[in-house]
C-alpha cells in the first residue's frame, strides 16, 4: 500500500468521536435505541476506523461470523489444519474470540490496534500457528444468537471491526432471522462479505437447489455485490466433512476458502485493495449513522422543550400568586406588625407624631437606647417577617413543583409533549414532587441579603449629619426593620388613612425614614426595595425550578449540526486519502468486476479443490 498522509483524516475522526462520546439524551423515551446506536458508532470509530487509518499496513481482519452451531470453530480449525479453537455440542462453544495469526504477525496485529483493545482487556485469545495466513488475522467470533448477552455484544463489536466478514451458515438455517439482521448491519457498515454454506446435502440436485436458493436470498437482499472485489463469493461444504484430528472440517472441504485467503494474503496489491475497499465501505456508511444520532438529539431537544414548558409555567404562576399576597398586605397585617406595635406602643403613636419630627427622634432614641430594649423585639420582628415570607415561599414552591411533576407524569407515552420521558425522569427523582431540600435555608440567606442592601441604601441616603447621627443612635438593625415595614406597607398599596388604620405604627416608620432622608427619597428607596424583594422571592423560586430544568440542560460537546459537519469533514478527508490510494468507488469496482466476466459460482460449491490448484499453496511463515 503506498505511503500516504493520514493525519488529517485521523484528526477529523477523533473530533467526531469526541462529540459522539459525549452525546446523551436529556429526555429519553423508553427503548429508543439511542444509547446502543451511539455505543456501536463510537466503538466503530475508536476500535476500527481510527486504528485502521493510523496503520494501513496492519494485518487484514477477517471475522468468521455465524449462528450457534453453524460451524465457525470447525471452519477455523479446518483452515488452520490444527485444533486452535474448541468446537462441540455444548453452547456457546466460543466464549472468547480466537484470533488465528501466522508466526511473526503478533506485533503487527497488536501495533495496528484493530481489535488490540480487546486483546489488551483479555477479551481475545491469540492463536499463533504455522497454518495461519500471513498478513491476515482470522477471528472466530462468538455466536450471533448466543444466549449470553456479552457474547452477542462481542460478535457485534467484531462485525464493526472487520475488514472482511466470512459468514458461515448451514443448509438448514440460512434463512434464520438473527443472522440476517447482522448481515444487514454489515451491509450498512460497508464490510465486504464472503459466504460459506455448511452441511450441504450430499445429493447433487439437492445441494444445487440449496445453493441457488441461498444465493437468491442474498441477491434479493442487495448483497449480491458485497464481496471484497465486487461479486459475493459463495462457497459450500458438504455434510459430514469432519476431520477428528483437527476438530474441524476436512482440508478438502475448506480448500476453496483456504485458497481464497492464501491468494489474498500473497497478493500485496489485492490485500491493499481489500483493506482500502473495507475502509471506504466503513466510511461511506458513517454519515448515515451520524445523521441518525443527530436526529435523535434533535428529537430529544423537542422533548426537552416540551418538558420545560410546564415547569416554567407552574413556577411563574406561583410567583404571581406570591406577589399578589405581598400586594394584598398579608405580611403587613400579620405577626410582624403586632410584634412591632407591642414594642413601639400604640398609645404613644399619635402624640409623638403630632409633636414634630424632632420629638419623634428623641422619643425613639430613648426607646431604643434603653438597656436590652431593642435586641429581643427587633430580632423577633425581623425573624417573624422572614418566617412568614419563607413559609409562604415554600408553600408556593410546593404547589409549583407538584403541578410541574404532575404534568410530567401525565404525558402519555409516545406523544410529542414529552412522551413518557417525564415519567422516566421522575422515577429517579421523587423529590421533584415538592420543594427542594435547601429552599428554606437559601430563602433566609436571600432575604437577609435583601434587608442588608435596603439598610445600606437608607444609611447612605441620609440628608444631613444630624439625620446620620440619629440613624447611628438607633443602630443598623432598627433602621433595617423600620425600612422593611415601610416596604411592606408600600407593597400593599396603602397610603394615608388606610396606612394608619391597617398598619398602625407603619406610619411612624415612614415618618422616621422621611426625617432621615426626605420624603421623595423614601418613596424612591421603598419602590426600589419592593422591586428587589419581588426579584429576591422570584429568584428563590427560580432556583427551586432549576431542579427540573437542570435535568433538561444539554451536556453536549457538539450539537446535531456540529456532528453533521464533523462527519462531512471525515468524508472529505477520506475521499482525499482513498484517491491517493487509488481506490475506485463502488460503481467503478462493480463495472470492473463485470468486465472480467468472473462469477462466484465458478468456484467449487461442494468443497472440492479447483482443478489445477495446489492443495497447499501457502508461503512459509515469516
């Protein structure tokens, strides 16, 4: 194979692999198949395409695939003329894939990294024997229909890593469903095929009928031109062709297969062409596979958007209800105001207000400066205010979470509105039916920060030194509580007489603030603090909603269009590489094959050596 620069294609494959490896669904439906499609594609990139492009000289990987009892191990042993892979009636026989290698080929096989990862993980058994085929790694795979799930997965991985698939079936089972599913995957993957029909009838007419019907099925399935060089090689082995010495098929029975592999390994140009053809097939099917994953991600985004809607709607509605309670004066008429009124003394309110601002200042100063006068009442008023706000917030968060979870759970399976994805997400998160565990603590922290900001603004906006001195004499806590009650009164929309009736000492609070910073400034500060309070409460609700929305956040290194672009770049770089290798496209190969006038059925179907061909014909091991 000529020396070419493969770095650009390797880099494009690696970038595509990174994006695919990180892709995941946020709102998966039941049995959507995405995880398996993505796993298979990533495995194909990491364990076939990248290693093969990295080392085009590595041995050709020919994987023997077939159903339970089809005779894969018997075929391998017959080809090696040695019992390298155990066969028998106990199923499954092949628990770990066996790789038949010629002496001197182990380093080249492991260095090429195609299947080397399985060998490193002790999932492959290397069998080195002089009966093997130089430049070819022949792999006995587990059964396609094994009762062991791990065996079926390994067989699938080997299909993804094959340069050529040597498919073996029997005269009794060539129409079975499971092998055909694998064959269609091989077709989509673009791997060249060779077919062996084992246990053919000894009667010539029956044998010919089975071979003709088998070939017809392959041609109708679109696999008639799936061979390494175009037309599909179709070989047959008679019933009873067993060699007990090798625990395999007889040398005569497998000679057509052996001769094909020997000639392939001996012809450097043909070997390079098969590798390049397999590489083209694997790369040709890549955009379609990536497109399927990209569509999965797009459908997932639609489902995620449908699931976001009830969450944002439920929390917005409850935030509106909480604002309505604030505007209705709930927090002005409650325990907060009663605690404050008891401390201030309602009987003194009118007298001190009528005495002027100066007398009010003096009265409050004396009241607040009495030993221990402020610590308990102020703390009680503030804590009561926070307690009522937090309790209200939690109730509304509970209602929002319950409504959102109910909509997620109620969406019928298969519908666009989330399908059953919401139910699947809720199954792992029963906490979503109520408010978040940390909501109360977080709400208190947010309210404390809000009160701190309000107090700072009031202090900084004092009109004169006397006002500042008065504020200092009252203390930060007192100023904050006074301002907080003024905000509650303003939020409730109460003014003048309504304020005096409903709020009592709230009038005193507002007059004190006006004395400190002026009437216009008080109105401005209170309006700003009210907006800040509403924003603070909404922020706490939004944080609670994040428990739902974070489950729907994308975790992608690359989005659907990024994956499509990455796959397109791989195709561009692959075409450049294959052009340098001189590999024709599929149409050119088929036309060239027809021009040769070659037919696969000219090979002996009964397992007899072709006339004039040597029985051995393999070169000495290196």
